[in-house]
């Protein structure tokens, strides 16, 4: 670990290219952080926040952060648990969502994880797979390969695979079916152990911005018209940040109601609002939510 006492900025490691790169850059932008030069360089300076960005292979990010060469990193949880480095997860980032799953040839029956006993499993995640097998009391042979894991059963290299899945189409196209989800993953912010007080403060500011962006994405602004005699019922359905805003409409006997709805209960509440007499419902995305 680098003690790092002098450093007045945060050094952030993100993926140079690949699935997490664009969303990592987008999140920084949504946090109001402008990165000056292009990503073809090894590093770039932010113009309006004390952050320097290092562009690295995702597999190397946990090590760089553990060593204190970078202070923080954006990387998949799957990589962190596989690499088992001394870093702390400070915030989930809400993108790069996927699952690490066991898959077997489509035609095979799969009664339980006991199916895997004595089988050969191809994977790029030997540590996570091994933990899973131990938790199930199953012994299997793990065959570590670094890419194209999904072709292993087809060429006779393995009986089963364990790989990342998002849509499931790679498994489907290779005649495989998903039988166990052993790990759920998303991109997270990791930090090294020895941040100095300035860096701790900067990280708090960054996390506050990330949380505001995430909250905004999970919520929608809703405006609707309500007959005054139904207002009480309609308001009871709406949470709002404190309570809903109610404004009189020019038309006598009607009000405009404004509130914020969480994505998760969104459709349920909309349906109930309509039943309760709400009309002209508008739903608008929120850019930032500062709590
Ligand atoms: O070059 P570098 O080492 O930096 O990148 P990489 O090639 O090792 O990683 P990359 O860019 O493929 O993935 C980076 C991270 O994205 C992973 O570590 C995960 O945290 C996350 N992620 C999210 C995924 C997927 N979804 C994903 N679907 N990583 C890989 N896949 C692959 C999977 O391995 C399989 O080949 O996509 C295929 C399956 O996708 P579906 O949609 O067909 O199911
Ligand atoms: Zn990688």
C-alpha cells in the first residue's frame, strides 16, 4: 500500500476498452467530471475535479488498487472476488450487470448440483467456482481457460462450463442451458486502504454524486391532474420526496399533483392512480436527485 500522504487528488482506474469502458466514462460525465484527453493515452486528467483516470485492463484493476498505484477503481464484482485482493467495495455502480452461471449441454437432465460430481468444468473463474463446489460438497475437475469458454463442451474439453451470462444468447447459440447462478455481479467502486484525509473527502464527494445519479435513474418525476374530490385518495398513493406538490388548475375543482416515483413500483402505482381518477399523467426522467 502506498501511504500517499502528499497526493491531493484521486487516481481512478477504469477499463481501457471493453464492456465497462463506456458506462464508466458516462458515469463520470453524469457526475459532472470532464476528462480532458482521449482514451488512447494511459492516463487522463479531469479538468474540473481533482481526479486522474488510468485506463487499464479490467483484470489488473484490483491489483493496482491494492498496491495503491490507483486509489480507487471501477470494476466488475466478478473480477474482485476472483482475484481476492485487499480492496474495499465502496459503492455499487448499477451497470455491467451479469451473473456467473453453470451451464450444461441442452439435452442433459440436471437434478441438482450433485450432477457436477466428478465432471470437468471449463471456466475463467476457478476461485469462485471452487468456492461454490465446496459449498455444495461436490468434487469436480476445474479446467481454467481464458476465453471462449462456451465452446468447451462442444469440442469435448469439458462436460459443463461456468461463465458470465447477460442475455443468455451465447449459451443458447452453443447448445447450452443455464442450470445454476453461482454469483451475481455488477460494476462497483473499489478503494485502497490508505487514502489520506484529502482523498477521503474527495471520495465522499464523488460517491455523493454517484448516488445522486443512481437515484435519478431509479426514479421518475410524475405530473397528473386530479379532481379535488379524489385528491385525498390520489395523494395517498404517491410518496414524493417529502410529500406530493399540489397546485390548483385554472379549471375550477381540479388540481395538478407532482411527485417522484420509484421505477420498481412504477406501473402498479400508475394503474392505481388511473383507477383513483387521475388524468393527463405525464412521466418525466430526472437528471439528478440531490437528497
Ligand atoms: O480487455 P479486458 O481484460 O479489460 O476486458 P475483458 O475482455 O476481460 O472483459 P469484458 O470487457 O468482456 O467484460 C468486462 C466486465 O463486464 C466483466 O468482468 C463483467 O463484470 C461485465 N460483464 C457484463 C460481462 C458481461 N456482462 C458479459 N455478458 N462480461 C462478459 N460477458 C460475456 C460472457 O463472458 C459471454 O462470453 O458475454 C457473453 C455472454 O453474454 P450473453 O449476453 O450472450 O449472455
Ligand atoms: Zn479482462
